[in-house]
C-alpha cells in the first residue's frame, strides 16, 4: 500500500490532503468531505471517519460513499489504513494508533470539528468495517456511533473458525460452538471487547451492522448480531437480500 494516493477526480467538496505520521515517519494521505455550507458558517461539525477494505486506500470509497455523506451535516474523513506491518489485521494496533493519536488530533486542529462527547463516528467496509467495529468497541468513549459494512471478523474468531462462505442457516451452529470455547473470548478479540465494555456500549454507542445475504461473510456478521442480542445491546442489523460483497449496494 502506498502512503499517498490522490484520486484522479473527486466529488464535490472532497479534497485530498496529507498529515505527518511520527509512527511511520512519513506523510500519509487522506481524503476529506466538508459540508456544502462549511465555508459560509462558523459552526463546528461532527466527524465521520471511514476505513477502506483490503488493498484499498484513502481514495477508494469517495465515489461509492458519496450518497451517504453528500447530504450529511458532518465532516467525513477517508483514512489511508497504511502500516509498516505486512498483514492487515496484524497491523490493527499500529493503524489504530495512527488514526486515534495522529490523524484525529490533526483533523481537530485543521478543521472546525465538534469535539464534544459522541460527536465522532467511525465506519468501514470489509476489513475496514471490522477495524471500525473493533476500534469503536475498544474505545467506546471516543465514538458515538459505528457503521460496519460487510465486516470481516473471522480473523478475530481464531484460525479454526470456518464460517466464511457458509450459508446463513449455519450461523446459529457456528455461534453456539464459539460460545462454548473460551479461546474466542481471549483478550483483544472483538468478542472480548463486546463483553468487557458492554455497559458503555449499551449506554452510548449506536451500532449499525449492514451485510448482504449472498456475502461470503454473512456468518461472520450474524454471529456478532446474535452475541449483541444475548447481551441486550441495541443495534441496527440490516440484511440486503441477494447482495454480495459490494459496498455500493449496501450503502
């Protein structure tokens, strides 16, 4: 993955910028959408951070996400989830440190952002969706909402989890097997953070999980839905009938 990936064309009110990462000792690119009346007002805006999927970058989703952000009174930042690690999920801690300790403070310094509690949101697609969900659960005090589009969670369900590509009907059996094995709740897993921070999540985090019924990751997402239900954690769980692993069709 490259550090800086400017798009050939940008939607209205989207620009490409960079910030310096001390962690990577390099400038890193991001794309940012400013609401249509941003330059004509003095108000402060909430911020939505979006993480792309595997092999994507800060320009990958700016067009497909346009219908989600163009009428929203919020700043939207498209992250480049770059890392010095080889494997995407091995880099979750380094990418998280870059986002939370470097990019987010940079955005707050450079733009009129609302920094009150709950004003920051995070979303992502595929591996980016899983990362967004992971960060929101691990740091529920930082985010008011999370939207995970077709998240890839099996990396945190351990190597022997085999639900990828399985039909939705098998999800309950997979879920029951996971609930019987403590290893799936090992520290730093997504299920661990749901349980560990259930009170904070239940009280203050708006959760949205969107997935197509023909997506090979349907069981990944159904397991999260079932586990959140078991803890009485409110969330929006939307299934898109016949849709595969396609961000454009679940926006």
